[in-house]
């Protein structure tokens, strides 16, 4: 099977959007052993889209498209595919019903233009899109397979993983070959240092060990192929043990776990609760913790104490601490953590105070200086960090370090 | 001038590297008014590279390539260009000398394979690369221009800015067309409804009017081309007025503005302050507001009242309101907003309470039901929303609607 990817969208050619979808799909194809020989990007232009489709089909037997599935007149992908390969688009009653329900649930009027999204290929079928209105579509016509996915990555990625990959594996007859992957999630170490520690393990061919970034967070993906699941799984487990010998101190979780999900799980397991006192992170830690379904059982809330008045009045930070040592100090962090624990009556109080920049820094307290603390019934532990990067980077790194401090304290790893 | 970009590198097709170069070059071309109609990615494969070059030259008169300029046998870009378009590669004495100096400075032995990097087109010239060993190369042959740039962005970007853009601007000479763009940022309306309201304006060819998504937020981009900046700008302004007649109620800002930056700006302009009381958004609104540099002048902080206890103790929501009407009710939202305003002493108190799911919903109060309120010296305004999507979607949509409610209240648009 030889594949090409066709990315559709004028916003790509104007450089407004980086085409991360093309990389995501490329990696998925590589993992299945599908040979990808070309990627093409065209704008929302009928003639160029038709030309790109016909020329891709002259070389490849699998074409994956992203973009152009929306309701606007600009969205031409499906109709151009039908025209290029002599197929027809037919309204799918189930897709139309799903669309109507989607709009009804939101109380938004169902625009006539939206019906276009329920059109599927006569020689094909639809792919469910749980995160948007545009379903995907597959056309199977003689030796050619065309798979249409929507452009927004948050819609595209789940559809790729849950529908496209299983479909292609069946087509490839790889039901026989089993692939097992495991992610090791890291905190407290950079990507290049982690890669150095893993060393020659990354040269292994089966299982493979590859560094992967999730946002700013480094991970390792271990992938094994074998004739059966048990063998693949034990190959992954054996390699995981070898990787953990080298970088185990930095592994906080695996696969879909996040630092926030691990914190919530550990709190629940121990029937403990937490609250946050955030200054420079401005609510980001609370936002991350509450992204976890069911977090309300153990995360009771927080105080965003952006001003000194709020630090005093709601968190009980002493005026002298603020005036003599400053809002960005280890003492303020400690008092904030103790204060939010007292105020909310939680087992743990987690605090962060720092300078996110770009203004507000000095020689003594530069941008990126961040203090954090955890208070519990055994006392208070603190950490000092000096982060680099933009304001959002510093906020993100602060939230990561703070959640890790709380995690280590819950696990009894720091006294 | 019609351009195509050709990205060369097997690592791109394996999905190991995201092709940010293509976007960077796309944006530079758009800013010069050069029409980019296609981007193609191929691996380090002679036949496919030759085919891609010939086919690009059949459509375009400017081809920009990235990658494949290194010293290894995999690096084929220049020799394929010479072969495809009947040119010759000749060792450039100056480029060879620069290379030898580069290696001598680093004390690295000068491998014979490195001489390949000093080869330039007979019908062309080199482009200096201050950050690496591979110089760029330009071929000018009849009506065709081919520009070769290295793959690493830290080498490519300075060469694009310092050599390629000035060269192309000269080539475009008097014909240089100026491009001006403006984004209209929308809130409170979906992409498809916005597109329907904009109607046939989206068919205009110059200026163009195109819907663009930023995350989940719809926008319109208006782009005009003209012979000079003043004309292009007035064309954009005229089209903007026409678009605003139709969808002006939903336009909250332009270009790089975000809902949070507009809220911070409007507060600062009026010397007013705000605080937040967040339940289901868990800190996201505070996080968004504090992403804006300097927000600490007007955003004093907030209370994340995830539990009912916190709603009572820190926000002063009455126990009867919670027990009789529930935490997710318009009355609780109103008391939260008034409570945080009182507690923090801010001009405005903004509150959100709702059910982010996936659990916790009922027939009467389904997942996605969210109430929000703004309290100020004139009283309290409230809104009820029913959102769809995943838990993160509902949080994001809630934060968007809440920031918009605050914005409208500050602007005096709701009483």
C-alpha cells in the first residue's frame, strides 16, 4: 500500500496555521508500515484540488485528506473527490440525524448549509466525529481508498486513532501482526537530557524507544511488534524495565496519565483533599486539576491571589512578610500554602508565587523566578525554580513543577 | 509570480519532524503578495524528487526548497535540480573557503564529502548561511527561479529574512504587490452561522473574506492586494465595514486581540478592576486573564469554589440557595459574583457555575448546563447556557461566554 496525504486549506498556504495533522498522520502510517511517499498542500480551490487528487491517485492507492469538510462554500474536499473519481455524494440519514441532534443539544439553529456535512460517498461510509459537526468519510473505489478527515487536530486525532488506524490495519491484514505501545511520562527533566540518559536503547529496532514531546512535556514511546499480543506486551514490559533503570526517577506515569490525573488519583486513593493558592499561574493549576473528571471529590478549590491585598485578606500572608521579603519569596510561598490549607480545610495546600514576565523582573528577582510550597499536617516543603521562556511558558512550567512537588509530597518522596 | 514550496526529507514523511519551515516561508510569501498555490513534501529519493521538481516547474515560476543540502549521500536537492532543469553544479571557490574556515574554527576535520556543500548552480549564485555549513543556492534559468534553503529552522529562518525576501522583493520590482490582512475575531456565534451571515461577501476575489478557526473561536480574515500599502489598507477597511454591517454584533476585536486581552484593556481604560468566582471552569478564566502581560493592574484574583463549602465560606453564597436551588443555578451564580466582588473589593465580580461532565448531569440539569453572572455597582446580570462537547470543551466554552458577558457589561451593552 502506497499513501499520500493531501492537506486542504488556504490558511495553510498563507502560513497562518502550521500543518501538524500531516505529521500526526505520517507517524501513524509509519507505525503501520505504510509507505508514505508524498504530502501535498493546496488551498480551498476547486481546480487545484481536483488536479492534486487526480495526480495523487496516479501514484498512490491510499489518499488521506484533512480539511475542507465544513459547512461553508469554501469546503470542497468531498465534492471534488466525488468529481475526480466518478463517485456520488448522498445524504446519510444517520449522519444528518446526528448533526441535527448536535445542534439541538446546543440550542443553535440548524443552518441549511450544515446539511452538506451529512453527505457521504455512495461507494463508502462515514467515520464518527465525537468532537465536531463534520463526520469523516471513506471512499473505496476499485483499487483506490480515499479517507477524508476534518482539519481541527482535536477532531482529527481521535478519529485517526479510533477509526482510521483500525480500518487500515484490517485492510493491511495486520490483524495478524500486533503492535503494542507504551508511553513513559516524564517530569523534572528536559528532552535532550532524557535522551542522553536513555542512550543506545533508542537505537533498538524492535521494540523501538523514541522520545516524544506532549506539549512541553517529554515522554518516551516504547513500541513492539509481534505475532501475538502477549509477546508484544512482554517485549514492551522488558524494554520499559530497562528504560526505567536509567530514568525511572523522572517517570511520573504512563500512557494517557497526566501529572494532574496522577495527583487526583493519589489523593483519591488516600482519601485526602487539596486546595491551591496561585499567584503567577493565575488559575492554571486549578484549571489543570479540574480537567480531570471527578476531581471535585478531592480538589476543593483555590484562591487566585494576584494582588497582595488578596494574599493578606484571603490567605493570611503577613503584611511584614510581603513588605520585607516581597510577594515573590520562599516565605510568602510557604504562608500562602499554609493559608489556603487553613482557609479551605484541605489535607494539602499548594502555592505558587513568581514573576511570569515579561515585565516585573529585577537583577535580584529576575523574570522566571518562581517559589512554590506544599503545606500538610507534617509541615511545609518549598522549592525555588528559575524558568526560562515566554510568559505562557513560565506559567506552564510553574504549574508542572508545582503539581510535581505536590505529587512527591503525597507519595512521601520529600520530607 | 506563482510559487510552490518543496520540502525534502524522509524525516518529514515519517512524522518525526513537523514542517514549520513550510509555514514560515508561506507567511513570508503572503506578505510579499506572492501567490503560493501548492506545497509538496517528498523524501530523500532521487526519482520522486525529480518528478516533484518537474511537475512544480510546469505550474510555477518560483520554487523554494528546504532540506537536502547536507554532505551525506541522502542529500540530493541541488543535484536533482541541476538534472531536472539542465543546469550544472560547479564548486564555488568562496563557498569552499568559507566551509574550510568553518571547520577549522571548530577544530573539526574537513571531510571530503563536505566539499559537496560548496557546489552552486552555474546559472545562479549562493546565499550565505551564518548558522551552519550548507550555504543556500539560487538557480535562475529562463523564466524559472529555484531557491534552495537548508532544513534546520535556525539556519533557514535568518537566510529567508536576510537573503531571500530582499532578493524576491527586487525581482518583484515595481510589480511588487502589497498584501494587507485583518482578522475580525468573533464571539457568541458558530463558524457556520457566521459564514451564512457573511454570505456572498466570501465570494469576493480582492479583498478576500475567509472564515478561519483559532482554536474553537471563529474569525474572518480579510485580505486585499494592491500596488501600494495605502490602497490595500483602504480596501481592507471598506470590506471590514461591509462585514461588520452583517456580523458586527459578534466582533469583539481584531488581529492579535483575544477576548481576555480586550477585557483587560477595557478595564484598564476605565481604571476598573475585576475578580473571578469559578466553579466548573476551575481556574481557566483566571488563567486566561493572567496570560495577558500586565493583567495584575486590573485583575486582582479569584476564588475557585469547587466545593459547596468554599462557595459558602469564601463567597458567602447562602446555605439555603445551595440546598434549595442547587450549586448549579442562576441564584448561586448571582451570589457568587456578588460575593467575590465584595470579598476582593473589585469593580466587577464574574462567576461561573455549571456541570462540565461527563458525570454529574441529570434530566433537569444536564451536562453542559452553565450559569454565569457579573456583579457591579449597578447590580447583577446573569446568563444561562447549554454547551455541548467534552469536559475540556465545556470548560473552554464557559470561559469564552463568561469573558464575553463581562466584556458586554463593561461596555454597557447589557443592562
